[in-house]
């Protein structure tokens, strides 16, 4: 839809303003506008659909299209964006089975979310053969597992009732009913919580740079070395021979083509004891008096400063010089109590 016309955009916006068609149509129209370059805030101003609603409609319409079952789709066509949105985390096969189950049981969004959670949790445990991979049995297994972990919990009645009402197979129902017998009330160990941590800022996610080598090096090596290509969501690197990680400082993220170099020689200094990491933007080749630049001398790359325009090709601008960390005792980083402080 990137080749759509402004006239089409206005037609789509008019359809959304008038709420023509079903929510599936609205989700598809929001997606068309998004692909055409419309921001969610602009669509909101034109149609009254809030950004969160647009996202729900787009995702739910994609889930709707993936179901590939006309009878199931008919159930969700008029109302159901909030239901199908909850199925977004499931595989296509799981989505269809779950959608059929939701339609059969006429579940609301909250109950659907719990079923999806049970399906996702099922893959984390060794499931007895009593429980099939049907969504109803996934909920039954969840209740069965919790009942075995908490044999005297006041939630026993609720869990047992829920498990029996959702169980799809007779074997799953029998496994739950056996827990009514005190002999089957053995306690299972509770799995520990996962050590979750979310990267909240760009500074916490390192910037990965290609390490070209150490000065001096040949101009051909400098010009031919590829920039490290990182892949979302965690920025892992593919294809780069050597890389170095630095904090996600804004000055680095603003560079167009940053590359890293090592050196023991800096302009104006005879020599330095510790290595220095230079970060150079290979795309920044416009002379500026307040910056150092890489240039070619006798086929070798070197770092220089020019008070006036040198009139020669510049190979990149130095944007950062990094000294190694000053650690009196590197082993202290391995002590958890010191890290926490």
C-alpha cells in the first residue's frame, strides 16, 4: 500500500470516521494508513480512534486473517477484536484451536487471556498423558498443577471447579477428580521465579561496533571493513569479524557509520602506556576545525588535526576516544555484593 494515493487515504479516513464495515475492515484500513506513512496520532485526530485502539484493531485483524476457518471467523467478525487480540502470542495452529474454544465457550476477553496464559505455560512443564494439547485441557492441566502444589489452599474449590468445567477429555477430568482423594494430594515443589530484567533505556543496551584494527593500518582495510549489523530485539551481531561493545551514548547513536580503532599513538603525544579506543564516523568527511580526522599518509591511515581545510580527502571524523576502565582489582566485579552496591 506504499503506492497508494492521497485520495485513497482520505477515502480510508472517511470510512473510519463513519465506522463503515466491521472492526476487521477498520483494522485493515489502519494498517494501510500506517504503511502509507500516517502516524497513529494523526489517524486519531482524523478518526477518533485512539492509538491503543488502532494497535488492537490491526493486530486482531491479522489474527483474524490467520484463522483460515470461515465458521470461526464469522463468530468474531462483528465483535471480537478484544478477544482475537489476546491470541496474538500463540502460533497459528494454537490460535485456531483457541479461537474455536473461545467461540464454543463464549468466553470474554479476560477469560480468553487466561486460556492463552495456560496454553503458553503448558510448554514449560512435563505434561502427563492425561492432558491433551486442546486449550481446554491446557487450562485443566494448569488447575491440576496448582492443586498439587497447594493441597490445602482455600482456592481448591475454585481451581477444581474451573479445571473440570474447562477439561476437554475424560482423562483430564479423571486426573482432576483423583485429587479429591487425600492419597493423591502430594505436594510438588514450586518452580522458582524467572530472573526477569527489562532493558529500559538505550544506555543499558550496548552499541556494537566493528573493530577495524590498530593504527597504523592500510587505507584499503579501513575503507573495506563493513559496519556491524545488529539484529533486534537484543542487538546481536552477524557477519562482523571483530566487534567491541560500548554504552549506548547518544553521540555514538547519532553517528552514521561508526567504526572502532585501537591505537597507542595520539596526535601531539610521543606515546601512551595504555591502549585507546577511537570511534570514527566514516561518513563524516566534511572538514571542521574543532574535530580530528583520519587521513591517508603513504597508504596508511593516521589521525590528524587541521587548523585549515587540508584540501585532501578525509576518511572520517573522530567522535570519541575511550580509555580502558581503571580497575585496581578486576576480580571485585565477580563479587555480587559489590555489584549490588
